[in-house]
DNA sequence: GTAATATTAAACATAA
DNA sequence: GTTATGTTTAATATTA
C-alpha cells in the first residue's frame, strides 16, 4: 500500500463540525416509507460523538450495543434538514446546495477555507486535498442529500465526485472503500429496488444507530 | 502497549 | 465475457 499519509493535507482533523451544529431534537423511530428499513440516520467515524451529544439519552439502548449502531443519529427523520443546507454547504468545498426548487445542486466555489473549520482543508490552495471526512460521512451526506434519502452506489460515487474533486484524480480504490463501507457499516442498509419507486437500481439508506458522525 | 476505528487493497460471488 | 455491485477478509495507520 502506498503511503497514504503523504497525500493527506490534514494531519489532525478537527472534530465533527457537522454534529456540533446538530439540533438534537430527535423524534423517535421514524420508519422509512419502504417499511422494510427503519430509517435511522447514522454515520460512523466520530469518536467524539458521545461528547458532542452529551446530555442526550442516546446510549445505551439494547439494540445499540454494537459499536456501529447509530440509531442515535438516525432518530431524526430529517437529519440533514436539521443540519440545514448550510451544513452541506459547509462540508462541500465546491458546492452551495440549493435544493429549494428540488433541482440538482449547482456547483459554486466557496470562499477560501470555508469548507470546514479545518484551516488545512483549503480547496483553492489544495484542489486535490483529501476531504477531512470519513467515507462513512461522505456516504451519509450523499444519501441524505438525495430527495428520496436513498441512492444507488453509482450516484453515491457521483455525489462524492461532484462535491469533492479530490476523488476525480484519486486512485479508483476509493470506490472500493465506499462499497466496503456500505457493506460493513451497519449505518447503511440496502434497499430492494423493487420496493423503491424513486430510484433506478438498488439503493442505500443511511441508518443511524450508534456512534456515527463525521470525522473532521 | 492495547483496543477501537478508519482506510486501503484484494478476492470472490452475483446480477445485469 | 464484461462490468458493476456487494460481501468479506486482511493489513496498516491513527487515535484515545
């Protein structure tokens, strides 16, 4: 394996800026329209989530005993709406998301250094800088940014490429990592395409159970 | 030093 | 047969 540390622009990612903005008024157990999947929003990767979310009775729950269980995050039926578009804007170095008309996001550059609170993540100065987000977080954001809250893998790829040009020039192994995360991480669940009328092919929904969040 | 977690790579299976 | 997708395993790096 190549020395992956050499192409990483940041060395000590800041902690979880999106979660830090998370309004924690979480309703209980919304169910996805497909009924097959409990729509629990979830992201792995934030070791500080329990701290960030301190004061909430998110743990423990019997079904949350697994480390990858992210129900705490997914207890909001519209998590990223709770985050708000500013959050998505804040995490994408290239996009200002404007979904007010339901249309696709249109790329527009952000001010230098606005992508995250990490001063080392500067798209203008480092266009190929690796985003300071875990794959779990990227996948989560992609899914949550979709109107139906579920995406086929290809669209997850496209979302990541659209928002983070780093991956356009990155080795294709990142797609394998995306798939690996989708399979391994319990915060994502596959949706049977036959039960989804809004997507082509199978899709993924984020499932928040446990200790997920963005690692920043 | 240890455990947990993330990343990356690889092999393999399955479906379109 | 090819490609995309999905699962699993393993090695390695990072962090608490």
